[in-house]
C-alpha cells in the first residue's frame, strides 16, 4: 500500500498586518482569513484520507453495515473506494 503521512498537516497561524480589516468582497488582496480557510480544507481532506486508510471493508455493503454513509472513503486491500447507493 502507498505510504501516507502518519500525521495531519498542521498549518501555522497566519494574521493580517496590524490595521488591516478583513473584507471578503476584496478579492485582489490576500487576507489571512482566506488562507486559514484553505488550510482548514487541507486538514479536513487529510483527516478523511487518513480515516479511509484505517477503514477496511470487503465491499460497499460491508462498509454501509459498518456505519459509513454515501461519499465516505474506505479501502479494500490497496484500493481506495467511495461508499455509494
């Protein structure tokens, strides 16, 4: 099976420069809040992938019986799969 990092990415804290107010409508300026949201998405994806590597089921039916719902990831041997209807 492919090697995957044992730990989840831990982004450093980012802050706006003093006096800079976050305005989501301004898309040409980089704000710390925007970068932090991306970091949160990376952590969520890595957490789901790490979970999928530890959830092993024989097939889709077994994954559903095991409590997984549509869209969640699991594996069968070295094959990564998605629970479906």
